[in-house]
């Protein structure tokens, strides 16, 4: 099992004090799982605090380990909220 950090792309933009607009990414939490897809699914199932899922575009998980297979920040599989909702309706 691997420790993962869960990140989210939020709908809407972040506006800086100077008025510049940026994409809005948030660190959502940590979870232990066997791979990044399982980490996102577990986080979605066991969210430790209330989240308005309609504000989230997609989630992804990055492993908190070192090695040549890590460090591809932002290149991991995006899992869209609608996909997670559909998986859990079945």
C-alpha cells in the first residue's frame, strides 16, 4: 500500500490580489491505497469533511514516494467527478 496525496481541479478561477486569474487546484487530503485510481475512489467514498462536489471538476492522486516512476506532477490520470458518481450508482 502506498500513501497518496489527493488533489482537485476546482471549477472557476483563482483571482490574485493584483487581479490576475489562475487555474484553481486544491490539495484535498491523504489516503493509503494500492494505486492512484483506488486512492481517488477511496477518498470519494470516505471524504473526511463535507465537499460540494459540483465545485470540483476532477481529482487525481500522486504517490508520496520517491523513485523514477514518481515526480510526474499533474500527469497522473484525471478522474472526473461524474465518473466517480456513476461508478457508485451501480
